[in-house]
């Protein structure tokens, strides 16, 4: 083949001047978490040793995917499972999810209630796109993950509801009730990213009763119902005595209004396989499937077929969870124990006991103190950068989850860190705090 002459397009492909994209795209901000993670990757490339507690992902060296799932993917590829899957998911996986929810959660849904997607993000986007029009009100707690960005993309009106450490950063029915009137969507996540805390049955029951009451108020009017997006992608990662609970479990009528966000990403350390699913009322799921189909946001066929086989393999799941969840809990406990020891010594730190997910919430608030070079720590970002430099620890401030206050709260994510690296990092942080003046 004759080689074509090269055309240097660098100057043309870097246009300057007026904004050329849509107003939505121009106003959409990038992920603060990924920005911080990029800074840490650059330090590591330069030879630094960092305890990286930023990105909510798993290091395959620490937490590889289940062998049975890996082998099933390989076998599916070898069989030639490489063509387009159905837009709503391969039937065997939808059936497997149906059985999985019935067996593990006690929830019996029809097949038409299940939609398979390329990870959980297309589920979230298609929920928003199916239910929310420009100008509609979307209620979500602070802190929470990315709801502000989805609201922006749809031109909706975000109604953030602040929560506090006194309630483990979980919203209560009392917090939410004033915001529900006239709202179109309420977004909840349990266990919660970023706090690693989980809704208790009584708290969830009260929230569900408030949703039911609001929808009954709308009966006989032209108002469309209020829906609940219930993101429980971390439900298999509850630790200690925490028991996961779902809206239809506590108030069965909530099945009319609840759309679940779920998948294998967190439950089976399989973030890169991109298999997620929605479960919910059939009319909403049908519209979501149409949106996903037009986006082409389905999961790869081989991974779908493999996930179906794995969800039916209860012995393999139990064996995996037998080492996976305790490994996460040991890391969470190591970080919590280290921070509590510092607090007991009078250092300006505190932490919430871990309940689930791969996250620990910590308050590190040496505000007003000076570093070795004389800089005063005045903001969360000041503290974040100081910890990275003085203690070689990377954390994410709650500003990345919509919280405006400079309160010292941070998310620690343990999925990409070894137990030893966390244990070693705590004394470094303690020494760094002691050296502040």
C-alpha cells in the first residue's frame, strides 16, 4: 500500500478564540477526584512512594477479580461471543440478575424490570434522561457523588440537602421532606460514596414513607410522580454488623418508584469489565433501554455471558467474598484505628466508624497551623497538599462531593492500597501533625 503524505494538523486542531462547544459542555467541570489522582500518578512516576487513598477503584494486585469470572470471560471470548448484544442485555444475564435479586435481596422482579448496561454510569445517566426534563427539580444529599454534574447536563434544578457527621453524612426524612414537594427525582446511595456509611432500616423506612406521601398528594393531579434512584452498587461490601436494606423491602409500594443502580464493579472488584444493571418499574426501564440502545452503552457480550455464569455460581461468589470483604475491612479498620489513636493523643483528627463500601470518612483539621516552610493551613486543599508532601498520603476533600465548607472532611478509599501501606502511613501522618506549629 502506498503511504499517504503526512499532513501536520497540530495548529489547525488547536483552535483558539471563541467558545465553539455547547453551553452545557462549556460549563461542565471535570472530576476533581481524577485530577487529584493524576497529581499522585505524576509523583509516583517521579519515584515518590505514596499511600494512594483517592480513586474509588481496586488495584488488581491487591484485589483481583474472581478466578471463576476471569475464566468465564476468557471462555466466552474463545467461543466467539464478540458480536453486538441485545440493547437491553443478553437474556441469560437478565435472568441471572433476576434470580440474584430474588435469592440475595428477597426481591422478585419480572424480566422486563431488568436492563444491562456498560457499567453503572449509563444506568445513572439513563435514569436522569428518562425521568428529568430541563427545569425539573432533582434532590440529592451532600455529600454525594456526581449528582451535580448529571443535573448540569440535563439543565435540571439541583436541590442539594446538606447532611452532617452527626448522622454519618446520611440524609434523614426530616432533612429531605421540605425538598420533596414538586421534585421529580430523589437520589440516594447506600452504602454511601464518599462516607462509607449506610442507611439503617428505620431511616430508610421514614424516607420511603415521605416519598409515598408526596406521590399520594399528587394523585388526581397532572403532576408526574417523584422517583427514587437508589444506587446500591456497594451493597455487597457492608462490613461489621451493617445490614443492607432496600426501599421495596421496607415499603413494598416503593417498587413503583424505585430504580436500582447496581453491577459487578464494586461487589466483585471488576471495575474494568463494565457490567452494570438497572432494576425498576417496567415502564421506566423500557425508556431507559431505548436511551441505552441509542447510546450504544451496553456491556460487551463476552463479559455479559461470563457475568451470567458467575452470578449462578454461588460457591464461587461465597469463596470470593470470604477473602475480598475481610480484606477491605482490615484496610478500613487499619485507617480508622490509626486515626482514632491520633485523636486520643489530642491531634486534630476524627473519623466515622466504617460501615461499608471501600471508604472511610475522616476529619483532618489542623487549620491555622503552620507547616515547616511557614505556610498556614487554611483550606481543605491546603491540608490535602500538605498531607501529600509531608506524610505521602493522598486523600480526597469533600469539596469533590459538592460540600462547600472548609470543614476538614476527607474521603479515604482503600481499594488500591495494601494493608501494610495504610498501616505505615498512619505514623507518618501523626508525625507530620505533631511537627506543625
